[in-house]
């Protein structure tokens, strides 16, 4: 089975997992679950900048990213005035 490397990026780089999974589709689902775990524990990480879980091959080739960002609308910004 291939080994996939998951990395969390949110201003800093945090290695998450090196995990054996059957294929890229399973790696994508695992990355989505890991992003959910991070957001469950620290939802503020998605405010103001993006939170990314990147999936790479064991050699470091980036395959895809799961990106989460909370963006305020113009109306929300007017409420602060």
C-alpha cells in the first residue's frame, strides 16, 4: 500500500501523519477527517486565514489540499462600525 504524508498548514507547518492507505481517494477522505478533527478542537483556526491539510506522496510530491477558511461578509463587517 502507498504511504501518504499529511501536513497541517496554518501560518506554520505541522506534520500530522504518515499513513498507509489503499489509494488517493482514501487519502483524500482521511485528510478531510483530520481537518474536521482540528476544527472540532480549535475552530478559531479557520478565522482570518486558511487552514490546509495537504496530502503528499512519501517522496514529498503534493497531491492535493483540503482548504477551510471562514470569511466575513461585507454585512458582518458593517455591524462592527
